[in-house]
C-alpha cells in the first residue's frame, strides 16, 4: 500500500490577503438599479436610439405633437411657423463621450458591475472616476483583514459580506446598511460580532430611522454564536430574513417555536441545538420553511412524524438523530420531500456490531417500504454511516421510484451490494465512498445502464476495476480518488489508506481512452500515477474537469494540460514539484476557468500570471490568485 502522506518539506503558506476584496459566490449576481447607458450607444444595424421626447420630429409625429401643431399658423407650440414644403430641422445628436471616463457615473458603475474582481482592480488605477466606478460596482466581499473594514465606505452598493476573525461589536455597527447577506460564521466564537449584544443590535429598531440597522437583510449566518432562546426570539422578529443559520446556538425548543412563527423564513439551519421532538414539532407547523437542517438536534419520532406530514418542506436533514423505523418510513414516503438526509442515525449507541448491523437492516427496510409508496422518486437520499451491509443495499435498490441520487458513504457494503445497486433502473448518481466493494463491485457498477455519476473513493479499486469503468459508455462523471487529510494528521491518513484505490499510469491510460466522461478524479494516487498517465489524460478531448491532486506529476505534464482546448477545471493541489513556471504555463490556457493550485510551490510570480488571466478563478479562499498573497515575507 502506498503511503499518502508527503515527505516533502512543508510548502510556504501564504499570508491571508487583505486587498482587493474577494467575491462572495454564495449569492446571486448583482442586478444594477441604474438603467443602461442613456445615450451614445448604437443599436443593432448601426442606428442610434433617439428618444421621441427629445426630438422635434418625434414630437410632431406623435398624437400629442399633432395637437400641439393645430395652430392658425401651423408649427409646433412655442416655435416659429414653418412654411409649406420646408423640411423639418435635423434633430440634434445627443452628446457623445470622447473618453470612457466621460460617461455618467451611473453608466460607469453599470458597466463595472459586469467585470470580474481583477478587472475592477485594474480599472481602479486608471483614474479617480474609474476608481469610484470600480468601488461602486463591488457588491460581494470577503473580509479577512481588519484593514479592509476601514475601506468598506468606498463600496456604496455592497450587498453581501463575509467576515472572519475577531470582529468587534463596534466594527459590526460600522458595516454598510445596504447589506442583504451577512455571514458571521467564521468570526471568532468570543468576538463581539457573535455576542448577545450583537444580536440585540441587529434586531433593534432605531428611534431615528424607525428600522433595524440592516432593513434589507435577507440572509444571516451566525453559526456558533451562543444565542440562547432570547437571541432566537430576537431574530424571529426580523421580518426581512429568508435564510437563517443559527447552528450550535444553544437554542432549545422554546427558541425553535419562536423561529417557527417567522412568516417569511424559507431556509433554516438549527443543527447542533438540542430542540428535541417538541422543537421539531414546532418547526413542522411553520407555514414558510422549505429547507430545514436539524443535524444532531436530539429529535425523536414524534418530531419526525410531524415533519413528515409538513406539505411545504422540500429538503430535510435529520442526520445524527434518533429515528425509529416507523418514522423513517414516514419520511421516505413524504410526498413533498425531494431531498432527505438520514445519515448517522442513532449515533453513540453502545451495542455489539452484529446487533447494530441487524438494526441497520431494519432501518433500510423501513426506508425502502416508504420509498415504495412514492409516486415520484426522491431527488436525493443520503444514508451515510449507518452500518448498512449488502442486504441493506439490496433493500434500497429495490423500489422502482426510490431516488435519483443515493449516498451510502462509510457503510459496510461490498461487491454483492454494489451489484444490486447497479440493477436499479432509475439511479443516476451513486456515492459509495469508503465501502469495500473492490474490483468486483466496480465491475458490477460498470454494467449499469442508468448511472451517470459515480463516486467510489477509497473502495479498494485497482486497475482491473478501472478497466471495466473505462469501457462504460453511460457514465459522464467518475471519482476514483482517495481521501487526503487536510490537517496533516498521519493517523487520519493511515485510516484512509486502509481502503485506498490504486490507479496506476496504466489505469489512467485506460481512462484517457474513454469518450463519454466529462469529469474525472484520480486524486491521491501518490507515486502510483505520474506523468505517463497524466499526459495521456491531458490528450483527452472530452474531459472538461480533471482532478490529479496528490499524484506523482511533475512539470513535464504541465504544458500538455495547458494546451488542452476543452479542459475548464483542473486540480493540481498537493503536487509540490509544481512551481512558478508551471503556473505561468497554466495561466496561458485558453480554456481553463477554474484551478486549484493550493499546496504547490507557487510563489508571487506564478500567482501574478494566474491573476492576469481574467477567465481563471481559484478556490473560495483565494479565488483571484492575488499575487501579494504569495509574496515571500521580508
């Protein structure tokens, strides 16, 4: 078995960037309130748009203009009489801007709103006018550094903001009042932004403005703030909210009842709050909530039955609770639910493994019987970590209208269970991560006629199984990767390695010959897969997304990947031999729109090249490859 931990020296970890602002991708695009350019733009065919109200000819030809000309001597009202046969005067042309910066401020802001953050950064150094337009067009930001807080007044149209670190109450109070989306989840637990005083501030009506500080706030994330029931009651009074995350907030069923009475709340995350069955019953009475997360809330059967009978819920996460078989049956049969998560049911149950597996089988039967009652299948069912074995997998595979997408990660399923799942006629997406299905299991799955997306991370698959999957002609997305620890914990990685897939250069070559796959991951193959295999994958012309993180690739593979004309998404993380020259090469790609190059040897030069490619975005932590972030410390 190949060890997945790296012996390479620790790479340079870049400091957190403070400027320019990062975009927030979790919210919709900004729709400018200003109208398009009021003048000076050509329409299709080269004709200029003239307003009849600004043209004498236009006025004269209109009904009102006709009335205005009904005078003894003719002519328009307020003008000299026009002799018969005299042509009307040529309408004056609207003013034409000689320079872009001469356009009205509203027009510049409108145009800048369509630019990416890096283009706005470049625009800001052209002139003061352009700088103001760039600032005004910025609507979404992540603030990683307190220095940025002092610059927020430059962004008058800011709508969504994510804050990190130790944000004080005074700093929260100084935020722009135009915000519609505010995420405080990554602020320090003891920071003022997560204090009870902060919640009181957010929900208190000012006697001066007669509104709350952020009257247009639609979504608020205060995960980890110790709100308590009083804090929940205060938030329940914010009528503008549609999305709220109060996970791990110390809220009981009393606070849940207050939130359930909110009239416009559509999405609520109360995970980690001990609301028990009564709290779930209160939430089930909500007339507005459609998406509800109650992970690890101590919910039992009375609450589950109430939720199952709610006709408005479409997405429900009740993972990590204590749900009996009858209640599971009711959930699976609920006609309104489209997405259901019952992962890790009955956690911390101290019973022998054999008994646990038996109970898991009964759980699977209950779910299957509920699915049999459905007229339309679930869009998604998650049942990870439930000790499901092959028999349980067979039960879930049986219902003809069960689910289109099924996640059974970290269970006890082997090849026989995979075979039964492969026979399901409607299953489109399947995730069997960390199940020991081996090559026999993936060979069975390769025969499926319905599957389009398959995830078999850490399933002990070798090139034998890879060959079967490579010959499949219905799969469009395949994940054969391995889990890699994010923390450097060798014990955690050793656990992953026990079920690691082993895809070699030969396996990669076989996959490269497939012409239906558009997305492929072979992450975490270590020394097994290097340039020989990755070069073959780089020559494939149907793959648009490729993950070769933590492989044995070297700079030899980079030029071919950069030349690929169809590849739009590439992950080369944890490949420490890739440096600035490789990033410069990838920056020249004419097709890439996403690149994960974290934990490589990229420095400021490489980041600068990536930053200059305006089509290319990175991970949420550093979406724009701001080169300052990769500068070596002085």
